[in-house]
C-alpha cells in the first residue's frame, strides 16, 4: 500500500493494533494476488510554479477498477493524465518520477507515444464522438493504426478488411453495451445519439484499438441516473479484461464500482490508498474520514 | 455547515437508541425485582410492557434505514448507523429476556439455595448499564472491561448451573416432577441472565467499533 502521510490521529490499544494488522495482512494478500499493471514511483508534477502532484507512489493492479477521489483541484485528473502522458501536451507542465507500464518506463524519451496511447486509452468527462457515423467512430482508430484497411486502394492491393471492420464494430459496440441500441443505424451520425449512448460509443471507440488500460475522467458526471448506471455496470464488466482507472467526484460511485480507492487531498497529496471497503468503512487517515464524511472539502 | 442535516439525523438516532436503552433497562430491572420479590403484578407489567420496547426498536430501525437511504453514510458515520442498528437488536432481545424472566416470576418463585439469581442478575444489569454509558463515544478501556466482566459472569453462571444439577442429584427425596420443573426454571433463568451479559458485550463491541474503528471485540 502506498501511504504518503505519516499521520495517525487514532489511538489504538495493542489488541486493536493486532486486529488492524490482521485486516491489513488480509488486504496485502488480496493485493498481492493481483499483478501490478502500472507502478507509479515518486511522481511530482508542476504547472509552472504550481506543485500539482507531490511525491505520489502507488501500484495499480491489473484487471481491477481503481478510483481516484478528492476535492476539486487536488490533482486527481492531473495524476490520471500522467498515466498516458497527456500532460506532455501542456507546455508549462514539468514531470518528475517514474510511471511503469508492465515494468517499462513510459516516460522514457524513446517511448512510442502513439503505441502508449493505444495501450492506455482514455474516456473523458464529456462525450466527444467524431461528427461521423457510428461505424466510422469505431473504425477510425484501427484504420489510423493500420489494423484494418478497406476501400478502393485496399481492394487494388488485394486487402479489403470490410468484413473484419464489421466484426470489430459489432464486438466493440457489444463490449460497450451499445450494440442492441444502435445496430440498425450504424451509418447514422453519432451526434444524434443521446448523451449516455455517446459516452458508451466513446468507450467502444476506445476498446476498438484493443487497449490494456482504460483511463476515465468523470465519465458519468454529465449523465442522468439511468445512463450513469449503464456506465457503472459497463465499468464493472470491463474490469474483467482491462485495468480501469477512474476519476470521479461522486464518492458513492467510487464506493460502488471500484476495487481500490486513492484519496487525493488539496495540494496534490495522495493521503490514503487502500481497498475501497476499507476507505469507506474505516479509513486510516482522519483527514480522509473528514473529507468523505463531508466535514471539510 | 455542509453536513448539518446528517448531524441532526445522527443525533436523532442516538436519542432514539438511548430511549430504547432506557426502556430495555427498565424492563430488565423490573423483571429481576419481580423474580427476587415474587411479585406477579410487577412481572405482569414487564410482560405487557414488551410492546413499547418493540415499537421503539422499530422506530430506531426506521431511522437507520432513513439515514442509509437518504444520506449514504460512509466511514465513521456508516459505522455509527450500523452500530445503532445492531445495538437496537441487542436491546430488543434484552427486553425479550426480561420478559422470559418475568414469566418465570409469574410461574412462582423457585429458589435454589445455592443459586443467587439476584446477584447474577445485578451483575448482568450493571454490565449493560455500563455498556450503554459508553454509547456513543465508546471509550476503549470501558468497552474492554465489559468483555472481561462477561468472562466472570459466564463462569459464575456455569457454576450456578452446576450447583442446581448437584442439588438435584444430592436431594433425592421429594416430588420429582416438581423438582425437575423448578430446576429447569432456574437453569433457564440463569441462561437468560448469562445472555444479557453477552448482549452487554455486543453493545460495547459495536460502540467501540463505531467510535474507534476497532473491531477487536466483534470478532
């Protein structure tokens, strides 16, 4: 477990300490059952003079859902964007520390960014489908990556992946729990879909390039309760095959869908990272307790 | 303050649990008095008074469900509501045990010389009072002390049970049916008192967990 604070506001008797030790040992056993997909070590991020992330270390287990929670401006979205180097696009951003994907440093100067973002996909707060057909939204990424080819040129060169594209579109839409709702209008413009459908299309688009990790930045914050429930069900299903890291302002959502939760507090500090049950039932840190029970923040 | 409504609901819940505690303690006190004094009228009051306890138990349950549904409590708040839910069940069962004791008083007093039921009852009652005194703050030393006292009470109840059996064996003469019925009544009363002690420990354990996050006495 990563714990970047040494605060202990609780007084515990020896017996209580032993009991906590037992619970912690059970948690460690659970965590060690899961292989680390992303290992973050001593990560610091500055935007100019603003120290947005302070010395954060955490291991993100594969095939699970990791929630990042905390008040506005605590750095959780900045941290998420560090995981696929989206902050590289911000000139004022300076990053120190290490982020390893399957043991390989993603901040290596020779790292292939296109390949990295294929392996670590991202879904944003507001659905952002391309102003194209539903089918083209799905096939755009694989075509750009050269995974599928179709059209006149492809036929001339003896390669026409039209059938393969159809399979990919169906598979991705099914994985995103959208196929049944759109299979009769794949050539309609994606902007005609509802907000919840657009967001699931964006997830399908992300899945189409066969990622290993999916980063989600408040993916349901603009959706109604039914669309939110569909996204939450989907996230749970995706975690069987993918590693999901999700930023959310909705603490009940974090409690419902995540396996482990990281709590960032003001100043870019990771205060506690533990099993979601532990965070929401009996957190170690009094600051985390105060935050999640609404006593501050 | 952002959580003023939740704080109001939690205070209302604490008040309701305290009211239930008062009712359950009164029932237990009266049942023990009825048993000690062979007072059938008081025993009847205890039996009839169980409905009030049940009503208050349901009121606590309703408040807990409201807080769960409307406030989605987490961390210390969650433990507090869960503890109130569990403690209210313990108190309702204490009142049921008081009812059992009162019914034995209605059946007539059957003192076995070796069994000081009044003393055992007083110990169990004091344990429950002290456990409820810790609610909701849950001072760790006080909660652990109640668990220690329960170990003593268990031993005393076991000894009392042995005494009844020994007296049955050694007192061979007399009406066997009456002797067996009296012995059964006393043994059941001892068991009821012993279980009051267990509920006192449960109250202390849940209070400690709610206040400190320390599950030691639960498991």
